[in-house]
């Protein structure tokens, strides 16, 4: 089995748009990931938290089907996701297995290794680091020229 990740994809409205799920279905079809479980979590404008299976939405019925689908996202996970949401917004909460890493994981385990740590770095943070490195390089260039 490859690494499994819990992801909360937040949206600024209480209604999840179908194209958000369609993009994940496309990734699943590429066989890069396996969607193990998924829920829609909503924090209403009044602050109420509502969680629903994808099959509870007519337009999302059948998205989470196939081999390996398990109902693993529980009430604690729903609370964790809801705590990240603004009032009047929703999230697609997804538990995915990274299939692309499965063969590498098998090789690591066969050699007696294991994952000792893993950190997910948001793209925004990478952009901040790139900008800082570019600024530092520019400062060095200016200093060397001056």
C-alpha cells in the first residue's frame, strides 16, 4: 500500500460544485491515486456543521465506488475539517492513497526501511520560498556588482 493522505479542500460557498469532484475523478482515472473515502462537510452561515456522503448528492452519486473504497472518515475528522471552514462554506474531505508511490514503498520496506517522516508543503509556501531565494540571489548580485 502507498502513503495515505487526509486532505480538506475548502470552498467559499455552502454548496460544493461538481467540477471540484470531477477534477478528483480525473486524477483517480489516471491511477495516480485511489480515493479511499470522501465526504462533503458544510459549516452553514449559522455555524451548524453538516457532513454528507457523496452518494447523498444526486450529481455526485457513484463517484466514490470501486475496489478499495472504505468508510474511514469519522466524526473526529469531520470536526477537524469543520474547524478549518469559515461560516457559509464547505469542504470536500478526501482520504486518498498515493498509488504512484506504492512500488517505491514496497522497495523501501523490502530493504528494511520505513517512512520516518513526511510533510506536505502547500504550493503557496513553495512560492514564498522561491521568491525569497530570488530576492537573496538578486541582493548578492547587486552587492557583487557594486
